[in-house]
C-alpha cells in the first residue's frame, strides 16, 4: 500500500518529540473488537517496542472516556452522528468488520443448525415466543426436534455496540420492535437476564439450558463446547451462515465515500450472501488533542494494525479493511488533524 508522506512526517515528528516517554498508549471501549485488539497490541509491541493497552469496557464507556480524553482512543461498534462529532471535536473511522450472531444452549442443536428470521428473533426478545417448540420456530426448522422448554433471553446490561447492532437490526426487520424498544447501545429490555460484555453473555448462555443470547462471532466460536450459534435469514430471503465471507459480502455494498465521518451501519445489507447482522468497529479520537504526541502514537498503532494486522484479523474471522478504504482513512486523518498536529521536535509533554 502506498504511504501518505504528509501525515507520516507529522506522526514521525510527534513520535521523535516524545521518545523519552515510557507511558502506554491507552484505548478503551468495544468488547466486540477485543479479541483482535489483543492480537494487534501484542504484535505491535513486539515489532516496535511501543506499548498499547486496551480496556474492553463496552462501547458506551469507551465513548465517554474519549470525550473526556481519559484515553488516547475510544472504540465503538456504533458510529456517532457527524453533527455530534463536530460538536465534540472528534473524528471517527472504521478499523475492522465482523458479525453479531444469535447463540443458544439447546441440547442436541449443533453450531449453524438452527435457523432464525429477524421477526422470530424480535418476537423471542419481545417475549411473544416463549418456548423452543413454538410453531413459528418449528416452521423454519422442520428438520430439528426442539424441546418444549422455556426460552431464557440473555442480553447485555452495559452500554454496548454489540447491542446497538443487534437492536438496530431488529428495528429494521420488526415494526413491533422498532415501536416498542428501538435501538441503541442500551435499551429497555422487555425481559431477560443481563450479562456484562460479550464474555458475560457467553457465560450466562452456557450456564442456562434453553437460553438465547447474542455475541460477536469470535466469542461464539470460543464456546462451542457449551453453546451453538444460529444462522439468520438475510434481506434476500436466504439463511446465511456467519463467517468472514458472509461478513465481507455484506460489507461489499458499503459506500464509505458517500458518508461523512464514515457514518454507516451494515446491518440488513443487500446481497444474496450477505450476513444480516454485520457490524463495524470505529475508532474515535480528538481532532485537536490535548496531548498531540500521544494521539500521533495512537494513529501510528492504528495504521500499523490496518496495514500489518490483516492475518490476525482473518484468523479470528474478522474482515480486514480493503486497501482503498485504508487510503480513504489516511486522507481523512490528514484533513482532520494534519494542519493542527504540529509540535516542536524538542517539546516534552507529561501526562
């Protein structure tokens, strides 16, 4: 991939200005992106010697922390509206794409075996479908013997980008859900038990027979000894297995250039092979940071991850961003912070 010399010079100058600083670059937010973020931070430190710490505390907390500049970058699976970004003086850009999947704890049901429509998922989470042998579930799963046991709904209790994409999808496919619950990083759940983070939901589903929850796909794959993931009908009417290929199929319809500040949600995307609950993780950073050298170091980490972290992302079933989108992000950086990001080569800043 070609290098953008202007921003590279700025970042290099800022990093040289603070070579004596040993503090970690700090990020926080999305649990959705946590598995690949752990891989990237380890690989980046091994390659560069620079430490990056990331706290998987949920998108809402990550947004709150970057608003206060308590961290150097925030991560959220819900993009902020460009008007809010302008008001807050923040920039926003995608970093990786993945998927949110329904997961169940039903004896004898194998991964990828049970089918769901969006309406069925909404009715389960609304409490309208109460048992696994309900006729609505049986109609789309005629070859599976489902038990007459109660469905226990599991959801997130923390502010979550995973919840945003789940509720955003349900709002698009179910008028009842849109009218009564809506979408957001936090919603008023009609019923169910709450877990904190993707790990918390995974643990609850694995412990409660008859449970259903929603997880980032990598977390679901890590618990296949106790839970199974389902497949979901897409906007073309096809039941699609969640994987990197179906996430990529959904992402292929995205027109990032048409959206200010990359404000785009991929749920219910068109396409025969598109997975319907595909999601993007976004990084949030200040345009005029209080500590410009640390902001530059964070951008250096993000650039390195985008350009060199593709294999780690693919191993965990995320979709790396294509080169054209990475180029667009680099131009966005230069437009957002290039003119403001200047610092004397002899400057020192303490934090």
